C-alpha cells in the first residue's frame, strides 16, 4: 500500500500514489466506455489530513487514519473539552486517528508548514479538487475530522478556533449524493472524458461500502476486514455511547450509524505471514496446526498499532497469550 511507517506509530503516504492510481484507471478504461461516463464520485479512506497551499499543492506527506503520533494533542483536546461536551458536539471523543489532533500536531511540530496551509482536505476531497478545482467534502467523511458538529452539521467554531484554523481553510459541506461541479476541462482532455462529466461528493469508505452491502436499515449489522476491522450498524436517530467506546457518525444517506474499529485486522494476518511463517501463501497460514483444531488456548491480541474500539488506547500493544 506504499505506507510510510515512522517512529512512534506514525504512518504517512505520498498523495502522488493516489494520483498515479487514477491515471492508471483511466488508461485502462476503453474509449467507448469513457465517452459514456456521465459522473464520477468517490469513496475514500477517512480521517487522513491533506494539507495544501494557496497553489493547491500538497505541503507534506498525508498523515493517515491509523497514525498514532498525536498522543499529546489528543490528551490536550480531551482535557480542554469535557467528555460530555465533546460527545454532544461530535459524537466521539478525540482519538489519535482523527483529523483534528493531526492539525494541532502540525501546528505544534511543523509551524513553517502550518503557516503555508490554505486548505485542509480529506483524502478523497483532494481528488475531488484535482478533478474539479472545487474544495468540497461530504458529511459522512467530514464527521471523522472531530471538528464537524454532528448536531448542526456545520464546522464547529469552538473546536477549529482551538486548533488555530479558520473556516475558510476547510472545504464546503455537501450531502454524499450532491453534484459539486463538473470536471476540469484540462483533466477531461487528459483522460478523454466529456467536459460535462459531473463530480459527485461521495463519502467515507465505510458509509459508502455500507450502501453497497445493503446496510441501510436500522438493525442491520456488517463486519468487514481490511487493514482494519469494522463493525457497522445504521441508526435512524443519533445515538451516542456515553463513554465514547463506539463511534457515532453521519451516514452517506444523511442518517447516522454506530461503528467499532480495530486498527489491525487483516494487517495482523499480513504480519503473521511475513514475520512468523515467512510465506506469501495464505494457504500456509490455515495449514498451521493451531488453526486446524476446533479450539485453541492461544489468543492473539491484535494491537500492532494501538487500538480504537473499545479501548481507545494508542499505547496498547499486541501479545500472544497462553503460549
């Protein structure tokens, strides 16, 4: 995935990886299909911070959703805003993965870069900007920043003031299905698309994926495994865990959902393959004796990079138990 791993649990990515991926996609789409395209929308990883300057250029590597460097900033923000107050404002306590602590980290640790910031975007929103020239986001992605007010669906002035930023540094807010503009003519020509192609806001990966799985009715529950593991359940009304163990977010259908996230799920399997079995054949993993038994006493706690649900502890670490 071209992640850049740094000390203290920090993870970054070069935004050019995404740009190159888009170019490859359009390169392989047949001309006939490209001419028929009417609209483009996005599903993107949540919480990442893309800092761009007044020219629209990315200032530094993107700080990703699973980055754990912001422990001091999270402690500061959670002390600044009492739990009851921040849960009422955003539906969640401040966590290391969310965008708000990353903004504060940049202010505290890279003041030169912080002064260059013209816009703070989420990963998919940077691609929206590249294709349309518009600075836009949607509610389902914006709620993961920890500075969108979940009650009013507006940028929370008290929080962004504490971060040292202004509202004009943030993108405009849309519903996931809203058309935010048309494709930039230069980009249309580059990819062989019509100048009339509409750009639609889209949403965060999990809320968009939930629609694809049909997880839109209250009582539905899905469990998905990627780098992280996610349990997702939509709700008609806003429901907030009083101690913040689960996430309360806005869905791509403009309702709400509850979510629990384990940071290392499939990534734990990759770790096992590379470091223990020294193999790329996943059949090897499931041929290991401990997995052939119906019951094993050995327990692996998958905290390779801290944890979010239900512990929200960036310092917790993995272990094999009952060896």
